[in-house]
């Protein structure tokens, strides 16, 4: 099986990225922050499971950038705490 090159060399145009619905992102951020406050030291997999999401890294990074959450690495586990 051969791999085709990706990017502008293939002649395909980049598709615009659709943004999330305005209310959904805010609501998910609130839920994520509430989970971290209720369960200090929560792991990303637990956040994903409780939010019923495949991944939540964008939400977690937004909360960190806003100064509402901090992350700490303990061994091989990443844990999230309210700031």
C-alpha cells in the first residue's frame, strides 16, 4: 500500500474549519470547570468519560489559558486542579 502525499501538492484546496456552536463551547467549558472543581486531581480520561466526549483537550487548554485550571504531572499521569 502506497501513501499519497498530502497538502497543497495534491491539488486539493483546504476546507474551512467549522467553528463550534456559540453556546455549546461555553456550556462545555462550564461543565469541564465544574467537574475539575468537584474532583480536584481528575485525569483527562475521567473528564472525557463524564462529559461523554472522545477528547477534551481543547476545553482543558482553554481553561488553563484563562487561568482557571492548572495541570500537574505526577509520574505518568496528568492531573487537573482548580487554580
